């Protein structure tokens, strides 16, 4: 059964990449005829940096993936393995890949500006301001959810933290070799790979144990530094080297799934329509598959956060617009395959790894143990102890790439939103547009929320904001296709966008009515109450902003297209 599922997933993704993806590139976007990319025209050595598409793919994928395609599917097996798998596949090919690719290309056409700027141009100033608040809230929630995941991984296994520290050192050295020496990409990559192996070895030899609170402070300092330093000093080479984690994990995981031919018997194909999934720790609530599935399965199927990465950093580094198919569309499909492997590993090897404690184990623990068991069983030369460390480092590494990229994106958003103050209040503009101030602001708010609530508490709030943004971005792209490109293709974007918007909007209303009150059930848990107030307010604001955006969309969609 694992073999059949893995082969089916590969076939679906390859067919859609080489057929549908190329149609979008050649017929709709006509990227081969596009002018010089902004990475060359506006090159500044900090944000606008023309980058080899394979290096950029690694940076882009590591930034969009994080722990998202792992955490969400690992939680969603509570509904059974089949519902989550179908949502991943359909969401990937009908929504996620199109969303990412169009957002990336639209940003390139707008000189690497954010999707917020694109929305403002297409739907007016009010839409642009609303979009800015959308993305600001999302960035804070991403830092909160992923910050807690990373701190938890560091605290749970002392080997993981030092492996990451040595990995960052390896990235700086490899980046110097690739960009500032005559060694170039090839030798720099080889040096990086050797240093990655040493990082695992050092981490294994030097485990360290500190409290989760100390790790929160370390993460805070790290993401502020990573989001303000030149992109090719730490962020880009680290994400590029992180992609080798991806390739190794996908390779051994894919081979294991293909050759094991094991039935998916650790969990049923379907359990119940309303599984207990969402709520503060210890207070899980029955959650209907529809409409709440997007509150659980985020990045594995689709993600609004990807549009921020695509337009915030990747569009500024894309050497040629035609590379967008490989970087934007391709990376989303690879992420879908990763999410598929998560489902396969838990459904086939979860019971062998965790026994009757499978569903009682937190989502990340389910994946780490199940994936390690699947690989070590089918590839005996990779022992369980190594694969457990590798998988834990894998999760934390990708979560950290999302964290530092998010903080960088949040910095851009704060700086863009400060623009109106430039003439009205120059001193305030100077303060908020400062890259250090903007970076610290996002990091502080996110880490504070992470400190007050676990990822199982924050995850649905992040996912809801994330998927709501995805629906708004898709609607924005529908207007872009209609007004700027070719209205003949608009329904292929508009129909899935409308379905997603309805689903996520209903899910967030349900979350506000059913889940937020649970935070206040035990008055003795002060941090739960604080988290509930903050999350409830953010969720309510997101819903209000959502209806403002849909009103702007409906008004502007009726306008006649500029080109046909």
C-alpha cells in the first residue's frame, strides 16, 4: 500500500508540473518573453541578488516548508489517513502550486514588491492597507507557532540544538566559499555538505540541556540577526544547505515508502467526521473535517505564507522570470510529496514505533518516530538512533528557516506600512522603518505568544490566518489574470479561490465561537487566558479584514480588463 500511494503521488505531481505548470508559464504568463528580472535591474547586494535557480530553489523551499507540511498532516491523521491525503493532493494541484507560482511572478512583474503592493495596485489603497495588516498578523502568528516548535525540539533533545549551531557556522563558511571566493557554487556546496556531516557529529557528541525559556531567548536573538543581515551572508546559504536535508529526507523516505509495500494499518483510512483536534492542550474539541481541515493542514496543501516568501524574498533573487516555474510551482509540489510521506510513515509505521501511544503522542513526536522507524526498517544501514536525530534536526531546521524568513518578511511589512508617516511624522517613520526596530517588533510579539502557549494551541490560529491569506491572494491573482494577463484563464484561479475563501471563512467563524471560549474554561491558567484574549482578538480582526478585502475584490473584479 505504501508503494502504491508513493507512486500515485509522484505520478500526479510530475504530470501536473510538466503539463499544467508549463501551460501557465508559456500560455498565460509568457515568461520566456519577459524583460530582465528585478534581481538584475535593482541589484543591491542585500535583498536584490541574482541567484542560481537551484540555490534559490533550496532557499525558497526551506523557507516555505518549515514544519508546516509535517505538523499539519501529523495532526490530521486523527481523521484517518485518507481525508488528509486527499486534501493534500487536491489542495496542492488545484490551489497551492498555482497560488505560489502566480504570487511569485506577479511580484517579479512589480519589481519584487510584496503581494500587499500588488493588491493595492489592483484593488486600491484600502485593500493594500488591509492586506498589510493581514500579513502583519500572520507573521506574528507564524513566529509564535514555529518558535514554540523549535524551542520544544531543542528542549526535548539536547543534540538538536548544537547540531543547529554548528550548521549555522557551516552555512556562513559555505556562503563565503560560494559568493566571496573563487571556489564557486560547486566547491562551496561540497564544503557545505562535509560541514553538515560534522555538524551532526558535533551535535551528537555535545548534547546540551537548557530550559525551553532559554531557547525562546536564543531564538529571538537569532531571528532578529538573521532577518537583518545581508541575505547571502547567512539566510540564503543556510537555506540552500537546508535543502540537502530535504533531498536526503525525501530520497530515503521516498525509497523506503516505495520498497516497503507495507499496509497502512497503524490508523484507519477514516475514523470520524468530527475528530478531537483543536483546542488548548488538554481541552481538545470535536472538529468537523469540513470546514476545519484548513485550520490543521496548512503548508502541505497550500499556504498564504508562501506568497509572502515568494514576493518578499524569492522574487528579488529570481535570475530570470522563466525560472519561476521551477522555484515557485515546483517547490510547492515537492512540499506536497513531503506531506504525503508524513501520512505514509505514520499510517504504516506509527504503531511499530509508538505502539498504543501513537495517537496520544504529540504530532511532531508521531512523525519523528514513525519516519525514523520506516527508514531504518527498510534501509538498515541508517540506524534508528541516527534517523531519530536526523528527523528531529530536519524538523527544527526547516522550522527555523520559516522563522528567520518570516521575521525578514515582517520587517518588510512594517517598513512598507510606515511609508505614509514619511511626510506626516518623519521621526516616527525613521523609527519604524529602521530594519532593527522592525525586526525586533515582529520577533518580540511572536516569541511572547509562543511563550504563553504551545504549538498545539497556536497552530490552528496560525493555520486559519495562513489559509485566509491564501484565499485573499488567490482572489487578488484572479483580478491580476483578468486585468493584466488573459481573462480566458481567470476561472481556473477564481473557482478554487472562491471555494477556499468560503471554507476558511466558515472555519474561522467556527473557531471564534467554539474554540476561543475554551481558553477561558480554567480561570487558574492565566497564560491560557492571556493567549485566548490575544488569539481571539487577532482572529476577530482577521475576519473583519477578510470582509473588507472581499468587498474590495467584488468592486474591482467587475472592472473591464486592461488587456485581452
